[in-house]
């Protein structure tokens, strides 16, 4: 299961990064919440997605 987005160098799910990427989002609430949970942005494909997905472009973080 290590080849999932949550373990990829292109995946960023920090609340501050998501709020910066989607201006105005934090006016509704925080980028971290029950709806967003651990979802994040793939900086390679410019997608907002679940951390449990994976793709052929996976590169381990770190």
C-alpha cells in the first residue's frame, strides 16, 4: 500500500497549501475537515484527490 498518493512526493495535503491553492476556501471552514479529511493536491497532475489513490507516476516521498 505504499504506492498510494499519500506516500508520493507530488502529493500535498497540508491545510495551508490547499487554502493557498483555493483562495476563499477557508472562509467556509478549514481545508481540513470531515469532508476533506486527508485529501490533497497532486502537484504533478494538478488534481484534488483522495490520498488512497495511486498512479503510474508515483514517486516515493523523501
